[in-house]
């Protein structure tokens, strides 16, 4: 087992230079490294704990570990003792004896943090109700990759000044793990971001206060609005997420009623989008709800490129946690 490692629990745990190392490695893994030869994880194993079902997280981590030369083990919470009352503390200690990395996709962020506290191997947050750091770091990679006129993966000096020029709109439910992790990323990288949501679906006040404090160093600007008519800017990036996340199904009617005017559609793009706008969505998409089918399938959409980039960025995250970058 490795003795030097770090966890990947939330973006705000990292300095920008640390995250840039991961992003640069992601670029090399995608474009420059022969994955038929590069096998740094030979004889290493990743345990993947799923308390929430997944498509992208499961497949990208599984395939990513295989491409790096290791093996991934899928653990449904109901199939292991954690689903029968074994404590997180005991689970962390036991898995530390068997595998080299654990990725967990769960509900409570506290469970992720406790797993990391008692494990002696790296823990990666594949998603919690509070944060989705793997997704958002992949999204940052996707923005940099798409905007070659602004970003160069071989010259990442003063990167904040370049992100300061990116105008980013997130529209919909700002109580989500996506919004929370976007807050982290905007503060770290210096993004000029607008969150627009109806009342009662605004950003977490304490997380917003914390992000505003962090953004003073990067030059990021975090704006919160509740009325689309107040948007006076044109945006480089427009991002949305589903309105009814796992665990919120009991609020379906209430949420749909509150959020139905906050849809990414042609009217919104005509009003707010720059000519070369990129539309983003973390998926899965509920077509016709938070985003219309014609926008999702439009050439401005990079939604499926985003999903594909999860593979490369998560390989780099695993390497970073194992002190191999």
C-alpha cells in the first residue's frame, strides 16, 4: 500500500496549482500518452462504493482504472456490510487492507469525510449531496479544451486572468451539488459567474460567503439573481442541471412549478448567449424540463464531450491521489 497519498473530497481543499497539475495530466492522458503502454496502476485496485446509481461515474472510473493497468471493483452498498449496518469507520479500515483507492458515490458528505478520516488509502468523492468535484473539474477541463483561443495547457501561468474573461451562467436549482462545486471552482479559478434561480432555490449562504472570500485572491466574481429579466450580460458558458435530483423526488411537483421558467431554451440563448456560446449539462438530462431537446442537440452543446472528459480527468485525479503526478 502507498504511504504518500491525498484524498479528493471537494475542490476547495486544493490550491489552484494543484488542480492545474491534474488538468495538465488529463490533457496528456487524452492526447499525448499511449494508454497501451502507460500502466502505472498495474496490480492496483479501486473499490467503487455506490449508494446512488450511476452511468457516467461508474463506467468512467471502471474504464479509467483498467486503462491505467489496474482493476475496479463495483460495490453496491446493499451487497456489502455497509448496507447492513457496518460502520463507515470499520469499512474504511477493512478496504484499506484490500485495495489502493476507494471512490464513493453517496448521499451525505459527512460519510465521505468520515471514510477519509479512518482510511489509510486515498478516498475520492464520486458524488455526495453537497459536492460533485470530479464532475466540475472535468467541466473546467472541457471549457479550457473548447476555448483554445484563451487557454493553452502548456502555458498555465496566471491562469486566473484568463478565467476572469469567461462569463459563465448557471441557471436552475442552485441548491445542488453541481452549484456548490461550481462555487468552489469559480472562486479558485477566478470565473465571472452568475447563478440565477428562483427564491428558495438560491445558493447556500455559508458556501457563498466562503466562496466570495476565496474569490478575492483569484479575481472571481460571484453574482446571484432570481429574475431572468435582470440578466444584462452575454455569456460564454450556459450550464444547467436536472431539477429533481436523487432523493428529491417527493418535491417533484413543487420543484417543477418553481423552476419551469428557468429552462435553457432558444429564447434564453437569444437573450443571453454570445455567438460562440457553449452549453453544458452534467447529465442525465430530462429533455423538455431543464433543457430543450433542440438546444441539447445543437452544435453549441458540448454536453457529451463533457461526459467523455470525465474519463481522462478522473484518471488524472486517481494518479494525483496516489502521488504519481
